[in-house]
C-alpha cells in the first residue's frame, strides 16, 4: 500500500495515527481496525490518543478518557469558521517516543486541562493549548510574534508543528507572514 500525505511525518500532525488507521481499516472491520491501530500506536509510543480522535471525532475532538475503543471516550466540539495556517520548524525532538521520554508534562497538562474545561469550547482550547506549549518549551519567541498578529485568534506549537488559527479574512496575510520567515505552509482543512 502506498500513502501520500499532505504534511511531513514525525512532526506532530498525527500522521502515524492516520496511517495506522488507514492500514488497519483495509484489513479489519471498523471497531477491530481502530482497536488494532490504537494498540500499534501505544506499542510504538508514536501517538498520544490520536487514533481515537481521528476515528471518532470531528471538529475539535477531545479525549475525555484515555484508551482505545471500549475504554476511551471522545467528544466533538464545534469549531467556528476560522482560517488555519500550519507550518513546521526545527523542533527539539526527532519523534514522539523521544519527546515522551524527555518531558514530564503531567502538572502542565492538568493546568491546561482546567483552563480548557472552564470554557469547554474552541477559544478556551486555544488559550489552554497556547499556554501549555509555551510552558513546556514548544512555543518559541518567533512563534509568539506570529500569534500576536492582527486577526489571529490563537495557536500552539506541538513537537515541530505550529498551528495558527485566524479570523477567515486574515488567513492569507498570516500565511504570507509565515512564509516571509522562511517557514513552509501546508494546506489543511478543519472538518466540522
């Protein structure tokens, strides 16, 4: 099987989970395929619950309970009409296993989770994700400049990915600013 992805592998776009889901669903019925894809991600330490979010979520997929099918719980929250600018940068971690080995983020995650759950919506997610990525060291100074641009609703960095959410009419302007910094951009869409 050959798979073409619109984004690079190993940067934080959940590409390993996407490939695991597609591969498993080619061979197994839906629930068994999702369970096998989830197990492969856990054994390989390449995902943080991405399989369940991909398989069962839409819009803003939120894992309320860890685990695969039958154990995990995912809810979907609406995402307003927004622009999305996605880029990659030179991160500190080559892959998810090395990131998980190096970082102890439990306290920071708990803090971010409380911020998110206070609003339990897209904007509280952006606030929580941005502060989390800054406190664990993913969000760099040059990213903060981009997130402070007019029309930016928020954003966050994860491993070597920077996602910037904008008011729709500002997406092209922010995309140009990202490219002006010598960073690539990727055409991604949000499915509601």
